[in-house]
C-alpha cells in the first residue's frame, strides 16, 4: 500500500437511484491536494478522489492517506483511499521530571 499527504478541502456528497437497476447509489467525493515526492522533487496535485463509506464524514484538513488499488467496473486499476490519519499528530510528551538524570 502507498501513503501520501492529502489535504481535504471539502467532501461533496451525491446520491440517487440508478436508472437501469433501480438501486440506490451514493458517492462521497473529496476535493483535495495530494503532496508527493519523487526523483524530481516534491509536487502538488489538485483534484478529486472518491472516499469509501467508512470515510464519508471526513472533515477538511491534512491527513496521511493510505491508498490501495482496485479494479473498476471498466476493468481499470484505480487508486482508492483505504485509511486517513490526521497529519502531524503530536507525539506523547513525558511528564516534567520524568527524564533521565545524571
């Protein structure tokens, strides 16, 4: 799996009923900025990506997004977000006086 920094700007929710099948559908589309680094340096990509139902209530902010590939209905391999962890979560701080003394 692949992890990248992802800034979510907004999540748009759309839903409806499929004309062919009559089944209900819902799409949760995150408008975002993806920050990635490669051999040429750091780059920013602006676009949208669909979020799974489990992440549909994600709020705007910076995340470490974990991606995995899935096969689309058309047979294409597409990245999907499988987890989001808030970016830069502060680490635990020791209590005063709990450090090593000489």
